C-alpha cells in the first residue's frame, strides 16, 4: 500500500461514458473513475479504442514508450499502441487501447475475435502498468471482459515483483453475461501451461468461462447492490456460478451503485428544457408537456405519463409488459413513452402498441441519451418490471427527477426503492413482488391511484427527490473495501 494511504488503482473496463456505452456498466466505470480521481487516488484507466468511440471533445496524445507494441496470442500476432485521452467531460485521463484489427469493427461485443479483444485488453492493462512503472495496489476489473486479469497476474506475469503486493477486485455487474468460449482458445489465452488453474469441468466439457475464472481467482468480488450479492448465491440468479460464489464466502460484497448527480440533476440538467427542483416543481409539468409534443402524444393535464428507458431483453421483464400493458391502456387513463431497443419480439410489441393506441403510446427504437433525460424529466411514473436487476440506475435517476418508480422487488431495485405507505407517508415508489402479469397490473393501478390522490402523490415525489445515492457516499465504500483487502 502507498505509504500515505493514497492508493494506486488500475481500472480496466470494456466501456466508459461518454466515450462508449451500451448500458449501466459504462456509467458506473466513469463515475467510479471520477470519484477515485477526485478523492486523490492514483488512477490509471484503460478501455478499448473502438472504431465507434465518440472522440468529440477529446484531446488525444501519443505517449512515449506506448507506440509500436505487440502481443502474440496463440498463432496470431497483434500490433497495438496505447494513447492518452483528456476530456473536460470526464475530469481524468483515459488510456485507450488502439488495435484496429480487433477494435475496428462496428460491433462492440460480437464476432469470431471477441475473446481476443478482451484477452488483449486484460494483458495490455498489466503491460501498461509495467511500461509506465505504475504499481497498482488494486487492479479493479469489471465483468467478464477483464476477468482474466487476476489469473494473468498469478501466471504469465507472476514473475514480476512489482505486482507482488497488488490485489485484484472483480466487480460483477450482471451474471447473465459470462464470456463463455470453446476450449480451443486455450492457447490464445496463454494459459496452456496453467490449465490446472481453470475450471476442470468446463475444460472437460470443451469450454472456458472468463467470468468464472475471475470469480475463482480475484482477491475480492463486489456486486452492484447488497441484495444482488445474496441473490447470486442461489441458482435462479447465480447463472451456474452460485457454487463458486458460495465457496468465496465473505469475499463477495455488495455495494449499491451511485448516481452521478452532475449529469442527472433536474436543477442543472442542460438536456431538459425546463429546470426544476423539489422546492419548485413547476418545471416538471412543463417538461411533460414538451416531451409529449416531441413524441407525438396528446397532452392532458390530469392524465399520468408512464416512462420506460430500457434494453428490450428478457431480463427486463418485457414479457410482463406484453401481458399487462394492453389491458391497462384500454381500461385506465394513462399515456406511455418508451425508449429502447433489443429483442425483435419486444420491439415489434411496442411498435404495435404505438399503432394500437395513437396519441397515447409512443415508441422510440434505439438509444438517445438526450431523450432519456427528457423522459425522466417528463414522466410521472417510471416503469421497471425486471425479472432480475443487479442494480439498475434508472430508478435512482427517476427518484431525483420526481418520476415515481414502479419496480419489481429484485436486486438493486429492492435496495433503492421503498414501497410507499400512505398512512405513514413513508416510501419512495411502488414495489411488487410476484413476477407475473397480475403483480405488474396491481403495481400500475396502485401508482395511478396514488397519482389521483394529490396529497399522497406530492409526498411520494418529495420523498424520492430527497434521496441521496451519490457516488460520494458509494465510492467511499469501494475505498474501504480496497483498504480492508490490502490489510488482510
């Protein structure tokens, strides 16, 4: 550990806002990096230089000693370089791994070379530290894409004494994505001589699982909410790794994600037309009216608007939406604004809803960050009926924006939204437990009845907007875990 208790942290990730984002992972890695930097920690961040990466606003510099680098992975030889990007939007320097052969395609996660992309990223992170003589106290890895770093430090780079005191932390954002490949890639991983350190059942079954390897070898495992850290110990949410996770015992720790209130704050948000606050909510209704006009919805003052910003996937409980929403739209006064893309079946469902309920349902297929902010600001209710949700961020954005979350009791949704009790005036949203259409219908009806009761509605909105899930608080919990790990 650094003598002044200032930690050196090497954070390695596959995506990072605002450069590249497919989901909440990018928001978390960016916010955590910003927090570590602002807290005075030594920080080295590495992410791929994808062809699709948004370089607007970036100043990119070559770094002496980080050009014309190479690695041989199996029978293939890859030339690469690492550049440093500076941006006022992030507040910290980002190192970008530039290898057009692997990161030059349009897709982030697909194709025959997907395993090579993240083998290279994991090894390049370690070699970057060597070349810069940056000795990490902590290698902070995120999801399966960087889960090989711990085993590489024990094997291919075990000879280097500069890493003898380094410890590894693997943050599990979503157990549904594990990076499973055929065992034919063993030579390309560089682990042929250390195959006994991989899961032998997988090898005998012809597989190598990147995330499982990280779970086995990282010094500490963190998940993105306390409830999820318990849920993944059981088969329903452990996705086949529950036995390995249970074997790690107290090394599995849940830390709820935070929110970057510099970006998500209705008082200062430049992406919404009318700023507002808990003290003065007049801008909320103005944003609703503007959003409905933008999305082709008919505005009516006393008709609540339900918003959804989501990946359209099995995980997000969209099958419940298919079963419940048509009946709710037919029987209740409500409007619906949806932003997202994903599985064809769910995209077609929301296109059908748009056509079936003209002026009351609008669907924007794709992702649009500006529109996501405006949906949070304009919605009265925000719907997240997830089958499972490791953490979720939109429910926390919704609380700050005065959009009452309707969520299923799972993962981080349980940890961040409390069911409103009208008698006590406590709680911040509507929470349902049974994963079925009746549960979702009950939750939506409860929210609509709350909306009709202006006193209760004002209270639940006020409770939500008063919540503080800032990274200032959550980031401290990461540093506390890092310090605890280094002292153990």
